[in-house]
């Protein structure tokens, strides 16, 4: 027996927050910010995707650039714990890939790079425009 009637399920599905959550789950999207940049960097270093990493990246995105700067050491400590779980071979492979991609070889350097990339991305993103200022649609 279902917990909700079909009518209630349809109401839940029609909510914008449900649609956003569903889209994020289907696409694997984690938003924009330092966490997204850090995940992209770690993928270049051969790190596998995992739900725990996505959740941590979302947390970093919620903190934003300034929050991540303030909590930099906490982020570094978290990544150090994760690094210790890698084999020597995995660590050497990551170092080689870092050199190949021109990335820092240290965890603090990688964190700083992710924060810098997020800061540059945020500066490059268009800001919201007041109503009527859109040249394309006139809204």
C-alpha cells in the first residue's frame, strides 16, 4: 500500500524544489563553487566519483569562496584523511597527472587552486539583470 495518494505525489513532483533536486540527481550536478572546482581537479588526478565526495563538494559550494578561505585548513585536513586511504601507486599516479595538467602537487595547493578557479568563474558569470534590461527578449 503506497504512503501517498497519486494526487499527493503529483503535488510533490510539481514543486520547484523537487524538480531541482530531481534534475540534480539525474545529472549528477552539484552546483557551482569551490566544491565543483575541487571535484573537477580531483577527477583530473584520477579520483573516482563517489556520493560522499559530491556531498562534500556541495558543502563547499554552500560555504562559497569566502567560507572556503576561512575554513581552508578544515578542507585540507579532510582531504589529507582521504589521501591516506590511497595506495602508494594511486598517489604517484595522481602526482604524475598533476604534473601533466599543470596542477599543484600538494593538497593545500589544490585547495587554493579550486578556490581561485571558483572565484574566477564567479567573476565571469553574468549577474542578474533588472526587468526590461534583456536585449534579446525584452523582459
